[in-house]
C-alpha cells in the first residue's frame, strides 16, 4: 500500500468528553462491519457528527489504510467536493479535472474509512462521490452524516436517536440515578465546564430532569442551555424554555455559525427545503402528538398544497429528518420533535395562515369524533378506543382552540360530547375539566343551548364517575329541563340516565329504577344502542339491590347477546361486570369469578381503568366470601391504585360501599393490621398488566414450589432481582432498559438468565415468584 501520510490517520480531537451513547456506538460499530456505506441520519443537533467521529476514533485500527474526515458544512460549490476529500487525505495538488481520478487511484488498494460529515446540502454530489469511490475500492468504507439518506444502492441507514431523558415519574429520583440518563450527564458535564461549582443534587435534580425532557434529549440544545449557567440558575433556564430559540442563542467561539444557536441550526434545515416542503412543515405544526396521512391531507391540503403532492412532500420531510415516522398500534403515524414544531409554528404565524389551519384541525377532530361516536355501536370499539387514545394530544389542542377562540365553545361541546367513549375509557377527569370549562365559556342564545344541553349531561355523567354526586344531580336536572324545552330526545335520555345514577348513589333505589327505566325507553326511541346497553347494565344493578336478581340477570343476558352479535365488546364487558355481581349476590362465586376474568381478558385491549378496577374490587368481595383474606387484601389495594390514578370512584353506587367495607374489615381482622397493610400495598404497587396476569394465572404450569426450589440452587444477582421486580410490574424489556438506563439487549440477556435460573417458562411465572418472595 506504500507509505501512509500522518494526516491520513488524524481525526479532529475531541474538545469535550463524549457522554453516553453506549448502545448507539455499539450498533454503529456492528453495522459498519458488513456495510460499505453507513449513513447516520437525524435532525440537526442530534449528535450525528459526534457519534461518527467517536466511532471512527474507536475503529481506526481496523482501517490500516487510513481514516479521513471531511466536514462539508461550509462547502457551497458541489464541484469542489473531490478537492475537499483529496485535501483531507493529504494528496498532492493536481488539476481539477483529474482530482476524482486521483482519489480512485489512491484508494484502489487501501483498507480505509472515509467520514463524510454534513452531507444534507450536497446529497446528490455526495452520492455520486461515494458510489464512484466504493466501486473503485473493495476495501473502502464510507461513514456519512446527513439529515437525509444519500440514496446509494447498498446504503445502510442508522437513525440517531435523542439522548435518554428522565421520565415524568422520575421526579423523586436521586442525583445518582438521574446521572444514568445521558441527557443529564451531558448537561452536568457542560454546566460544570462553565460554572465549576455546579453540582447535581436533591435541590436542583427536578429542574435538571425537566430541562432535559423539555429539550427532548437533543445534545445541541442541552449544550446551549448549559452555557447559560454562566448567568442563570437551572430553575431560571427552565422558566424561560417556552422561548427556547431566544434563550439558546449563544455558544462557543470557534463553533460553526450554524451551531452557535438553536435558531441557526434549525434555519439551516429550513433553508435547504423547497417552498412546498416549508409550507407543509409549517402547517403540520398544528398537530400535537402525531398524525397520519389522512389527517395531514384533511388539514394541510388546499390550492396552495394540492393533495396529490402531499405524499411526496411528506416523504421529503421524513427523508430530511424533519418529520419522524412512528409505527404504532393504529398504523403508520408521523411526529415532529417539539423544537422543530415550535420553529415551524412561528413560520406558520408569519405566513398569516395560523388561524385558518387551526380551524381546519378543529374540524378534522370534530369529524373524527363524530365517526367514533357512530362506530361505537358496532364491532369497531377496540379500533376507536385505540385511535382516540392515539389522538388524545390532538383532541386537547382542538378543545383548547375552542376555548381560546371567540364563539367556538359550542363546537367544542359538540366535539366533547361525541367523544364520550374516549372520556369514559381513558380520561374521566380530563374530560370533565374540559366540558366544565367549555360550559363556562358559552355565549347566550339558542345555538349555545344546543351545545349546552350536551355538555350538561356529559359533565354530570363524568362527575358521577368521580364520586361527585352533587354535580351529577345538578347537571342532570338542568340538562333534563333544557332537553325537554329543546325537544332533544337523545340528550334527554342521557340526562335522565345521569339522574338515575345519582338516585342510586342516594340509595333511592325505587327512584333510580324509575329513572333508569325511563332513560332506557328513551334510548330505544332514538335508536341509541350504546346508551341503551349502559342504562340496562345499571338498571340491572339496581334491581339486584332491590332483590329482583332474576329480572336483572334476564335484562343483562339479552343485552349481552345483542352486544356479542354486534361485536360491541366494551359495552359487553360493562354488562358482564353487572352480571357477575348479580351472580355473587346469588352465591354462585365460581360463575362470578369466571365472568370477571373474562372481562379482564377483554380489557387488555381497552385498558379501561373503570372496568378493570371494578373487576378487581368485585374479585376482592368474592375472595372475602371464600375466606381468602390475603387475596382480598391485595385485590383491594390493586383496585384502589387503578381507580386512584384515574381519579375514579364508584363505591358510592348501589350499596357497593357496604361490600367494600365488609371485605376490608374481614381481611384486616383475619390477617392483622400489619399483614393486611403489606398485602394491600403489594396490590397497590402492581401495574394493571401484572395484576391481570396474576388474576388470570397466565403462567405455563410449573408449580411455585418448583420455581422456589430452582431459585435456591441458582441465586439471582442483585441486578437480576431488580429486573425480576420490574417484570412483576408488567414492564417490557424495552421499558426495563429505559428504567435502568441500559441497552435493550442487556435487559433481554438478564431476563433470559432469570428465566433459566428460576426454571420459569414465562414472565408471568417470574411475577408469581416475585410476589411470593415479597409476601414471605
């Protein structure tokens, strides 16, 4: 190969410590082995360059022919690309015409690594260069960084993620735990460089965690924030993050101009786009939490951006790392880092289109809610439950628009009322808060009354779920009177239903039966099946309290069959829950248990805390009747945790509080106060998924005695015990990795060893082992 110049082995020195990225470094090294061309992609400031350079330094011995780095950020003339590469390799100056030939000759027999950094504004030229050089030298590897792929055949793409950030739930974590998050480690390192006295401690840990979350783990943003520690405290920086583009506007002398501020970095991306891409970027910022292709078309397309061009423009933004593809349970969705969203939102405001696009977004949410309400009577309940949960951030934005825009509260109430399945299944407290704010914002007039009557029964219904019976009664009475005046039979049916629920909570069971019967008849008249099924369930529950159990069972049975025919699984689970309680009252504990387990299985899809908590509560009553005090105690704790987190309380309804107190007193009396509290807290600490697994006994049958015996012969390490506990909480390998700030593959290895040591064949068995260990 001849002599290699000293410059061919020299890469720019690291001026600051390289923080974190262990998993990414390992993955890039792995991909670089078989790949001739590996391109690191991602938005500006995400750390592509640092990762590429760090990898090149670590791997330089694998490339005896040379390792070369070419920073293309300042190159504006694509024709000069071969010259820049030649200069980086230390080649003698030759004519422009022969520069590419000189590169080909030089690299022909060299096992080298060429790092092409910042290719996004020269993508076509970089692609031609890489293709030519890779064809000429079989031993050459090219590592590129770009906000979009080069598009060369055989190219391997690695999307560089943000740094790991603390979760919302990490507020109380120690400084030692917080430092495991890469973003926190980076901030502390850079902050100490400009303010040596800075230390992460209990006093500022919460603010540092929030700073890193709000900056989304973007290294450039975090480094720029750390520079502000020269003059501001962490708390002051966090307070000013809403204006992050102004705050993060200073850097270090000698840094590239486009990296001296967050604004300059994002503007660099913006300036590289064509006008239609810029328009779409700006318009997409009205979405929050993501969107799909149909949503983008409904909100963003018009004569200025024809729908037939949308797919290509959206693909362009994905290629350039402005928009991120996110495959979820509802299909392909797209999202945008909030930093890019804020920048695009400012451009939308400057264009004069902000209010127009916000109104379109509101209309799209309204149409989505109307389709969901119509589809709730059919087999699409599971689909709509997931879809609306995926759109929850967009729903909030649409309602906020209705609250802050004059005369939009009526539309907001119609939107909220159509979303009643979403509020009941996923967001009782939030739904009530939105509806009451919208009611307070209503203007006067007949049009407002049409929205007010729907808002009243919904606010009363959600108030009932929260245990606020006074609000349920008040809103129900006002809603019933207004519905009668307006001739709104559907709203009248729901308002009467709410009054029936309030009567049952007041222990006026005869009044409740009359009101619920009337509401059921009204639902029949207007043809509202979901409402009829819900009213039927509650009517059957009241009949059970009145001693008319057989009549209640018959009512539930016919409605359950109707739900089954239509595939309305959520309504069916609600009816089955009431039926299970009626069977309990009849003393058929086996049938009650079977029904409650069936409901829990169904609610793996819906994740409805109301129904899950109710089933666990009912199972605790069954356990009390069976004299199983330990099960009764932990089930009470699990139900309390699920309802408490969701802000729900149903123990005021239909004498259920009596069953609850009887079970609690029995379990406490049988176990003693200390043992009862231990079992109760064990239930409180379990995740809903782990609780359901335990109730359904999903373990492939290796007896718990066998598991314990195996465990004694192969003790778990401290880390494995920690991971076993997380498994018992229902965490996936990915979630375990995030919680412990380790690579997912490392977590998977630990789980495999735990299964082997315990002799388990499933995670449910590990959870069972952990619970038995905690109880002993």
